[in-house]
C-alpha cells in the first residue's frame, strides 16, 4: 500500500493531473472522502468509480 500512496503523492506533486487528462486515457477525478483507503483514492484520481 505504501507504493500506491507514493504514486498518488507524486502525481499530485508533479502536476500529473493535467498530463493524464490530456492523454484521453483517464476521466475527470472522482471525489471521494479523505478517509478513503489509498486504492480507492488512486482509482478516483484516474477517473474511475471505486
């Protein structure tokens, strides 16, 4: 799970949001509660419904 947390943190830090969205492979971010587990947050970040 630490790896998933690292991916989410790096993506936010390096502005991956814009790059991912422009690629057309990922949908808009899905809002999830801050208390959501890291896998759910990652899925939401790449635009998938957890």
